[in-house]
C-alpha cells in the first residue's frame, strides 16, 4: 500500500527539483521589424541543456519551432527549416534568428528549457511571451 505513494513522492521530488533548477528569462517584451529583415530574439537561461523555441500565432495552436543543444545537435519540427529559423547558444543566453521576415511571422515566441531529454523525466520551465510584430514598409 505504501509503495505507490512512496514512488509518486520520489517522482514528484525529482520533478520539482528539476523544475526549480532551471530559470529562463526573456528581457525583451516586444520587437518590431520590417518585412524582409531578420529578427533576433534572446532568452537568458540557467540549468538547461536543451532549449526549445515555440511560436503562438493569433487563433492558432502553439507550435514548437525547434529544440537546440548545440550547433551539431538541433532538431526542427515539421514545417520549419534552418533556412528561415536558426538558433544558437552563447554561455547563458540563447538566440532565435528569424530570417526574411513576412507578415505571417507576427506572433508570440516562447523559449523553454529542459533538464533531461527523456519521456520519463522531462523537467521544464517556460518564459513569458515575447511578441514580434512585422510591419510592411516599401
């Protein structure tokens, strides 16, 4: 009888300690860029090996763009390419570059950090939103 409770207690303890060890912060609240330009989004982090970038367009579901560990190890989700999006890390800061901006890139972007890349123990924390606005200029 006590075994299931003990198992969940230990699992919850590991999960909470993982979440508490990651901090993510996006200091920019919004960015406005012109069509065809490149946007550089930044996110400060501590305690995370994998960085995930997400996009939330108005009236659409949240989409993961990519996850990034290093130049040699990054994975783009379906519908996203390294020609349009590029990520990099520099010490305690990560960046998402969005090239050749279009009006459809207007969205809120999130960065998230994961301690472990595992289905069993996935500890994560996510930042507040960063809004990117694209304006049309001739």
